[in-house]
């Protein structure tokens, strides 16, 4: 299974008002493990950056003047995400901006992100798992114990790496991309074996009806967000 965790930074909040993408960061996961491959590019937006956006990511037009334009990196980007499931936090924002950039190219036929890849929105997933709670990336880092203390400003590649850790923690997989194998090997050496607990009584705690219903609801959401590609739902 190939997944790409994607994040963007932009000149403002609304693509419909001519705001542009200024940074794209992507991290590749293969079978829920970081492959070491990534895509990253700063972009010249050919317009000023809103003051509010600059306060978030710290980038100005002056700093981006010598960077490539979207048209110069788009083919490399599309090759990188092709055939993957995209993992994006608040996907409508990033996909909307990328689709606006793709439409601006005037290609015939036009290309759109949703036609190339299924998209899983981790914000929608988090809201289903934690209704009524804050589900920003920072809030999820705190909830799942992901260290983001070095995140003073937003950055597309940095945020993609953090989101990858959060996504894996949310969905019960590998805990962090930077996790060293040594602690797990040490834990394995001290793991309790089946033979050592033969004489202990086995306590089975069954899930309640409410827990089973919540579990089923989460599975339905994952099935929907992944475009029907959940392996455990395969016939």
C-alpha cells in the first residue's frame, strides 16, 4: 500500500481570490512505514503574500522570487503522487489550491487531484474519532504524544512529517517516523512469552454494544475516505 502525506503553504486563504501555493511538501509511506522518499518545493507565487499568511509560515514574495513556478514542478509532483492514497489534514483546502493551480495551466484535458488519487482527510477522521474536541494538527500532536515543539512556524514538509506521525498514531500503526528500532528490540527481549503465563487465568473483556457501534462507525468512515480501499473490508 502506497500513501503520500501532503501539505501546502499558500499566499492566503482563498484560491478563488487568486491566492497561490508557495510550498508543497510530500512524504511517502509504503505499507505504513516511511520509505525515505519525499517531494518538496518552494514556489514563486508571482503575487504578494497576505500579512496573515506570512505570520503563519514566515515566507514573503521577496524570499520566493528565485523559486520555480508551479508549472515548472507540476510534472514531478504528479509523478510522485500518482498511484497513491493522499493523506491530507483539512483536505478541501490543499486540494482546492492544487486544483486551482492545475486549472491555471490550461491543459487539455484538465487534470485534478481527486481524479488522480483517492484522498483521506485526517481532519474528518479526527472529528469522527474525537467529536466536540479540538482537532487541529497541534491539538492532535498533544493528544497522541507527538513532539512538535520545534514547530515555531508552519512549513509544508515539516507539517507533512508531523501529520504522518499523527496519522499513524491515530490509525494504530507505527508510532513515529523517527522512532528508532532499539527501544522496540529491547522491549521484545523482555516480552512475556506464552509459556511464562500458562498458569495465569485468562481474563476476556468483551466490547460493549456502544464500543462495537463506535468501532463500526469508524470503519465505515475509513472505508468512505479511502474510496473503498480498506483491506479489512475486501471480499
